[in-house]
């Protein structure tokens, strides 16, 4: 589970993109 840091960062970025597309 050493990919917890990058996973969180990628998840955050993905979340932002999804929220932006959903708010579209």
C-alpha cells in the first residue's frame, strides 16, 4: 500500500474533473 499518496492525489484530481463535468 505504498501507492496511498499518489492514489489520493489522483483521486482528488479525478474527483475535481468529475465534479466539473457533472456541474456542466
